[in-house]
C-alpha cells in the first residue's frame, strides 16, 4: 500500500514475545515505538486533532498548544504538519533532550516553563497553566488538554483491533503505564468489552499519586501524576483491576536489561511495565498471555538511562535487578 502522509503510517505495529518458561506464560510486547513519531502517543495525538477539527474547536490554519514531556508533542507535531497547523509545545527541564530536539525538527515551537524545580521534579502543573494561558490568549489557538480530552482514549481503538488480530487465541492480561490515563483507559475498556475476564494492571512510578499513595519526585518521564497535579478526567478507574508502583531503579535497570539481553531499546516507563508484568507472572498473579506496550524507544534516552555516568550520578544502579530478571526468565531445567 502506498501512503500519502506521515500519519497514515501510524498503527499496524508488530508484536514480540518473551517466554517465561517455568510459568508456562508469555509476555507479548506491542512495539509502539515503530509509529512514525516513535511512540504510542502518535495515535491519541492524531485522534485529538481530528476531533477538534471536526467539531470546530480548531479551525484550519489554527494553533495547537499542549503541555508535553515529548511523546505527545511529537505526535501533535506530525498531525500539525498534515493539517497545516501551528504547534506550540510547553515543556519543562524533565523532558528528555532528544524528545525536544525531535519536536523542533518537526517544526514545533518550544516554550519552557519558568521556575526553580528539582531535577527529578516534574513541573506538570506549571506546564498545564502556561499551556492553558497560551491557548486562551493566542488568536485561533486551542489548548488540547490531553488529560481531560475524551479523544485521547478514543485514539487507542486501532491498537486494540490490531492486538486482537495479532493474538487471536487469547489475551489473559494487559499491563500498561498510566499517566494521563488515556492509553490505559482506552485499551483496557476495549479489551474488557472483548473479554471481561482479561486482567488489567496499571503501573505508575513510585512517587506518583494516581492510586492515592504519597507523592515524591521521580525520574521516569511521560508517566504518572506528580504531587500537586490532579489525575486526568480521562482515567477510568473502573476498567483497571489493580494499580501498582515501580521504582526508577526497577524501571531503568529493566530497560537496560531488555536492551542487552533482547536487543530491543525501550524507554524507562516501558521498562517499569515490563518489570511489573514479569513480577506478576513470576508470583503467579498473572498467567497465560500477558501483553504490555513498548510505549516509546530507548533511542530517546541514550543520554540518560542508557548512560552509565548519568545513572551512577543519581544512584540508580542495582545489579540485583538483572539477576532477578534472569531468575524470572530461566528455563524449567535451571529452575529445578
């Protein structure tokens, strides 16, 4: 098939399996980093722009404004190119530098929030405030507000359709990251409509407040809800069976492990989802075919979580995690 625009390349991403032999289970990774903007957020970004153009909230030639740590912003930059729109991304120091470079390369205008913030503190509240202000002040501008935008979860309908086609026999569980809640809600709702018995596990960073635990700073990017912010209206708790937390060290060491053992570069939040999925399988809480998403690629984090000096400086190394992962993925003969 010949495609006529970059956004037509969104979707139809492949899957890759990782066997967990001594538990007779399989972890299936849906490789969403293969979308043209490098993440699963391409789906919801395109969905939000199309919905805004269709209902008249965004006029031809208008301006999109959004607070983003980078992946949503990249998806919106692609959609802006397709529809001839201006795009302003409001970011903070927490965004991976390569994500900002990518948005700029695609023509996005970058606005940094002002203020003194810790390196591991996500300034999402200030980002949201500035994005809303720009959306209200600039002529023809619209603040997309992904956290409260119903077109966010709707953007993942194609993801689930693809998944059900790729794994026609059975899906027993889905383990996904939760930030705004758009992907977790959109995917979980549709999977449960297909089969209510599918277990859904949402993973947030330790320090996030999505499931009511005390907030504190964290390094994981593009996931969770930091202290001081509010959980987005798009998050539907009723479609989530269990919410769990993963530490930065567990997430980042797992991402590095998957790169060195499987040759797949995944982002830090994906490392966290993989860690929790394997932990649940190893403990017997999940079994059969368990799906999780490679939300974005490790190529965006080569100067951070894949850089030894960066990891060491922040005391994020823990070699015991690689040994733990080896144990969870060992063959039956070795387990005996």
